[in-house]
C-alpha cells in the first residue's frame, strides 16, 4: 500500500530537518564543501529504501539554495537549516526539454512591481514547497530575456496541483503550478533582471552534477547484495558465483558504476575549482542513470525469483532509475549539450588553444 501524501510530506520534512541540522544541506550549497556533501548523499542513499527523496534534496539544497544565496535572499538560511522546502520551477507542458521555449512571463510595472503569469509542470517539491524559484520570460520589453522570481504558495494567484502519480521516485512529491496575475514586490526578483539565464545555467549544472551521487550509493548496495547472494546460493550442485554469466552481470555493473563515479567526481571537482564543465556534468548524470538501471536490473536477474519479491525493492529501484533518466534532462538533451561542447572545443583547437575536453583532461589541471 502506497504512503499517503500527508505521510510522505511528514517524512520528508523530518528528514530535511535532520539533514539541515547535521550540515548536509550546508555542504551541498557551498562549492568548497560540495564533494563532502555528495559523499553524504551517496552514504545516505546506500542506507535508504527509496531514492525518490533525494530528488527533493537535490532540488532544495542543490538547486534552490545556491540560487537563493546568490541573490542574498533571507530564505536561504531556512533552506540551509532544513526548516523550509524549496522548489525550482523550470519545465512547462508545452516546452518539454526546450526550456527556453517557456511561455510563463514576468512583467515589470512602472513602480518596479512584478506580475507573473503562466504555469510550470513536473516540478519537484511543488505540492509542498514553502518557496518556489520560478524562471520565466521577462515580457516588459522586446528583449524577452529569462528572469527568476521567488514565489510563495500563499501568494494570491498561485495554484498548485496534487502530487503526480509517477512510476517511481515516490518519496519525492512532484506536481504542477499555475500563476494567474500573481503580483510580487520588486525584491522578489532574484538578482538583476537579466541574471535569469546565468541562474538557469547554474541550476542545470548543479542538478546534473549532483544527480549521480544517490544512484552511486544505491548501486554500491545492490552490487554488494548480489555478491552476498551468489556466495550463499547453489544451482546444479555448484556455487552460483562459479557461473561466468553471473560473474559477467556483476562485473559489468561494477564497471559501469566506476565509470559513472569517475565522471561524477570530475564534475564536482570542476565546480569546486570554479571552472565548471557542463558537458562532463551532463555525461555524469546520463551515465549514472543508465548504469543504475543496468545494475538494478542485474540485481533482479542475479537473485532470480527472490529478485522479483516486493520486499527486495529491486523493482522499485528500477522504476526510480527510469525516472532518473528523465528528471534533469533526457539522455538526448545531455548528448546535445556534450556535442555542442565538443564542437566548441574543436573550434578552439583549430585556433591553437588547448582542448581539455577532447583530451579527457580534468578541469583542475587547466
């Protein structure tokens, strides 16, 4: 029986307060401690029975917190301490992966006040967020640049739907938002009017760089359980670990996990060094999601009839991995990011400039 929305919210808020108090959220919000924060995510996911809640953690502490801190919003401290749940609203029904085709608009009045209209779709934490960072097009002039505003759920004109019924990630409430003539004071704009694109890029970078870490923790646990199982289990009077096809399933999963971890570590190191690599972050996210799906399916296959038992939760992990392949951008979206970066690097190489991405060099060595 699935948990009720109120139960999910109560558990999420309790976990947020715990992780705010123990410094997990603060470590995720500061580039200097980001590597430590990611290791905390990995360890927490190793122990957890669901991966969904970590989408909510990344949305709040990984995305919203740096944006709020950058804009010097007083709400940043509440998020850092775990006392507030935040959401970052980017995706729209009609735009999908083409986020710059968003139709939501912000208009600035003569007195500097703001008006927000439109809607957002598939927003992590939307059904329960205390604060929402909304990206929209500024329609005040013909320039139509992207801008960001801070919205609270009790602002007049804000409506939010119930949590969507997803195939996985059930511990992370995801929903829809509507904005109908929402009037906001000028201080609700985050940063300068034209800072929106930079903040949007920051959100994408951090989401993609952080997403692999909970998956890595869960992959490590499942592979460990697979090794324990094949040591104990016998088939046809032989230990299960002696069968090469069983060995291949575990070794290929381990190989994919290590590759994903290498990319994830490089993406985080580049951010910490102040030289972010969006292409590597995209590769890390897509690779980790694919690796997790492979490992979780292998967990079911290695355990056989035990693997399809509900109490093993491997089926839930597979569904979580499928959601992870969509959240934060599809595989095709990430390939587009990487291909664009490779083309740019090639142009630089022709001009005699170094091409660390094509050579596979770590951003720290530039």
